[in-house]
């Protein structure tokens, strides 16, 4: 049975550390890159509903404080190239900076 997007969003709005990929990123405070998700047997990839092919999850940090996580996914490509991963890393830093109040 496929969940409605709003129901899925509510079910993962707040995760425990280590729960799903977001919670793992938060607990480890390290990014995760998942490739070839459509062919994956990894149970962590199952909750994506097989809607993504390539994924990067990034912790949002301000100094040593965890603000949350940010995800980037592709439905059409199995992986991101190194330049794209660098751009996603930079975007994550900007989002964390903005979320933390821009140093104001």
C-alpha cells in the first residue's frame, strides 16, 4: 500500500537519531551518498518508495550544533559527479548559515 505524500511527510517529520537515512546522518554528523537506489536491497532505501535513483543527505551544522539534515535526490540519475557533490556541500553550508541566523 502506497502512502499519501502528506502522510509520509508527517511520519518522518521528526526522526530519532539513527532512524532512517536522515537520522543516521544526524547521529553521525556526516553526509551519506546513496547510488543506484532502484537496484538496492538496503532496507534503509526502501522507505524512499523507490522514487529516487541517487541521493545525498547532508547534516546542517552551525559550529558543533546540529540544526537538521538536508537531502538532495535525483529521479533520473543514479549518482552525482564530484563537482555536483561539492556544489551540494556548499549549498548545505549556506542553508545552515541562513538557518542559524546568518551570524547575526
